[in-house]
C-alpha cells in the first residue's frame, strides 16, 4: 500500500490532489491548519498541522512514504517600496522554511520507498519578471533552487520536482478573481485564454508522483497556459 503526505490539503490544489490520489486507491495523509475538512473518501485521513510551529510531530505517519507534496503558500502583491523586510521573512518561513522543516522529517521515510517523489510549488513569477511580485518571487525562487539541489543530492533514490503555475482559480487567489471583469482580463493574458484550475495543477502533481514520471527529476514544470513561453 502506497502512502502519500500532502501538506496543506484543506482547499485548492492540495485538496484536489488528495481526492485524485485517494480515488486511484492511494492512502493519503493530508494536513490542514485551521478548519478541519470533511474527508469524502475513506483513503484520506486529515491531521491538524501548523507549519510555522517550532516543534512538529508527525508520529501518525507510516514507516515509509511514496510521496510528499508541500502546498502552503501566499500571494502578496505590492509595490516593492511598500514591503517591509519582515514581510519577506514571513513568506520565507511559510513557503521555504516550512518545507525544509518537514522534508527533514520525512526524507528517511521516503528513502524506504521504491519510487519516492517530492513535489514542491513555485510560480511563473520567478522566471518571468512581473511587477509587484517581488515578495512571492523571492521565496519561490528559493524553492526552485531547493528543488534542483535536493534532486541532485537524493538521486537516484528520491525524485524531486517543482510546478510553477500561473494564476489559478483557488481560494488563495480569490481576491484576484472576485469579479467577472477580473476573471476575463486575467484569462485573456494567457495564450490559452483561460485561468488555470486546481485540477490542472493537481493532475501534473499526480503525474510527477507516479511511476509514469520515473525518469523526471530536478525539473521546474510550467503549468501556466503558455504564459511563460508563448507570446501571441
């Protein structure tokens, strides 16, 4: 029986991924921070976890894990001159330090799996400069570096990849899509003329966790409606 740990699976991409894996027969250990979600599939078990806490216990995990996915993130878009240094530090603690802290706990369990996979999340804004994105791009840029370094260090035993989406319709991005005008304007910015969905991103994550991606590691995969590479 394969077990997968998804950090931040109460809503959005993490929740969709948990559902996809559970429906395919995988055992999913999913975490939430505040509101306990309802598990609609018996293959999903939810556990409360605040990644910002200094002391974290994952005693409920099985002895081995086939996959680890870290979903917590933030989208803070402001002019650079209005961002305090501590704001950058807060994003880093959530999106980078939290991932590192948990990875150091689960790596021994991942080593026991025959085809272990780690999936992290970046953003289009790291490799494509966008105004007002310095705060999110700075921390997610660290995630991209972490991805490649971990992939090198743990090959061939553990694969490590990162997904870099464009704007995706999730609760995290709701403030950017809270009107039909905003949705239409943002859709038109993408060559494929639509906004990404949680399912779009979760499908890629599920692929990277699977044996179908067994020859893929150290990659930053842009699931972004063509935004990073196509100009029309």
